[in-house]
């Protein structure tokens, strides 16, 4: 078993196995003996878009691997490899791996039991809206208000709360588990992304599917490339929001249509999760099976080298203090 010295630069829990539950992303490295070392000692440094610390933490000869679950396009002058949501081919340096795939329960999208009529009738509420971020695209709040004006939408997050907090309703330590348990009492869930970009898909639609509610989705204009259009309400597919809300109201009145949609497979391709995981495993193996010097991809000379050194200096000097960090 090959031993690899891996570090994590100010990484979010989705990457760092020493900071919490290991995501499905790093479980793909089981072929290797992963030795977690400080970021400045790592031969392979994982980093995210949440901090620019990787500029000064990484050794100059380290192989840097970016994971971005946010709507942030990789800069391949900064990283050797990247996993992102982008529909992009860039040799062996990029693999499309949307955020929802990192969650430990992602396999529940493929392995599902049928929802019965009795199950449906136990759901006491129409629709939920669970968000803490009020800085999203205006479409999210606007649709919440438009739908809530027709039928009551319960907002249990910190943003636009109009009911008991989800924390009080579902006191569990796992945030995502708490959210999904709360959602199980609803027929629909508003699953709007923070922003819209082709390929940018987060946990929002996946959480709704796993909780066995019908997602009312807005965000990725290519969402139907990935998810079965018969299993959710794609707000973009309607001429206007009034038509979308009329359709939602019609579904809410028809138990047969609701059951049909709830029991439709959420994925356009049922084995898509396995395909993604096998592809990501091959992506990592291509990186780690090479000699370290051969695995390097980002420019190590010329203008790119000068830019990297300037960014390293910025991160440790006045620019960092002024919070002008460049990711």
C-alpha cells in the first residue's frame, strides 16, 4: 500500500478527516495509506475556496488539489488538480464532482423504498424553507414569498423564520440529519441554490430527495441532465412563477400524482452515483499512482511562478491584515 503525505489547508469538514466525519470524497482514498501531516509539510495539499491560506502553507513543490463545492471556478494557476461542479474538460486535471456527492448519505438517492399512501397522509405540512443565508440570489426569497402568499410555507431556519426553529423541533447534533428529519413531515421542500450556474448543484435538492419530499428547485439550468425531471418541480421549466405555483397547487391536491412523483427515481441515470464515485477514484489514482514529480501540473516557472510567490507574500503581509486575500 503506497503511503501518501496529505495535508489540509484551512479545509472545511467535507475534506478533513481529522475535523469530523469523513466525506465520501476521501473514502475514495482507501487504496492508500494516508498520512495526515501539517499543511506546510504535505506532499499533496487539499484546499477549498474558503481561505487563501494555501498560498503560504503549501510547499512550492507540493501537489495542490482544490475541492470547491461553492460557485467558484477553479484557477489552474493555483492548483494542480481540481474537483468542482463545472462541466469542463481539462485533461487529467479536473473532475466534475458536485457538492451533494460528498455527503455520507448520498447512496440513499439510489437505494429507496416506496412511499405509500399512508406515509403520504402522515405528512402534516405542505412545504418547508430552511435557510440561514440571506445573501443568495433574490429569486429564492421572492419565490418563497410568492408561494407563501398562496399556501403556507414554513421557514424554520435563521433566515425569514416564521415558525418554531428547526433546532428546537429537531434537537440533533448532526445538522444535515436534523434538517432531513424535519423535512420528512412535509410534502414539498423549497430547494433553491444560493446562485445559479450550469452544473452548480449542492445538497439542497439531495436533502429533499433523501427526506422523501418533492424538491421545488431553482438553480442549475442543466439540472435535468442529472436528475429525473419527473421526480421534482423545476421552476425554470415554467413560463412564469404563477404557472409554477399553479402546478404545485395542483400536485398538492392530487395524491396519485404526488405518489407518482415521490416514487420516481430521482436520478436521470440510476447508477449515476456509482459512476461518479468510480470516476473520482480513478481521478485520485491517476494523481497518487504517479511519482510525485510527475504528478505536478501547475506552472512552476515564468509568470505563473512569480504570481504564486506574490500571492504567498501577500498572504503573510499587509494584504492579509487588510483582508484582501486572493483565493
